C-alpha cells in the first residue's frame, strides 16, 4: 500500500470482573480487525501493546499464514 496511509481506530476498554484493561482495533467500517488476547493491569499497558501491534503490522513484519 505504498503512498496510502492506513487509518486505525484504537479502543481501550476496562474489563468488568478484575478491573483489567483490554484493547481492540477497528477498521473504518467499525469491524474489529485485531484485539489483545490478554488483559492488562493498567490502561497504559493496553495502549502500549496495541501501539506495538500497529507498528509491527505497518512495518510488514507481520505475516499471515493460512492453514
């Protein structure tokens, strides 16, 4: 996607039972395209993990492999 900037919508949500924070990234159409599989004790931890995921995805270091 050379020359085209991707837009991500990051949502950080507080879980209910143990007060942990979770994240998910949505596409412009509102569909969730990625989420964290674990909870984080602090909101900043969830944000940091999501930003790290975006960085890896944008650099092309993330490869999808179909079964």
